[in-house]
C-alpha cells in the first residue's frame, strides 16, 4: 500500500480482503522488492524455502509408504 495510506485504512482493506498486511518494505510476497544484478543471491532465500518444503514432503511420503508396508 502507498505510504500515504493511513494505518486505519490499511487495516480495513486487509480485513475486508482477508489478507495479512506487512510493514516489511524489503519483501513482497516473500520475494525481495529490489533485485540487483546478482539475481542468484536475491533468490537464494526463496530457493532455500522451496528445498526445505520439498524435503518435508518427501519425508511425509516415505512415512506413508512405510505405514502401508
């Protein structure tokens, strides 16, 4: 939201839309707002989060398979 938007209006819009409002100006949807020349560094956080999530899915898959056996 714009810096000119009052805090009350931000809360109102967030509650109507059912979304969380973040004051973190450095990130938007978990991604860096400003991406420099080295995109590899900028997206490393996202890459790590995805790896962690995939790893947890794989562990859950193997546990379910072990229960079936």
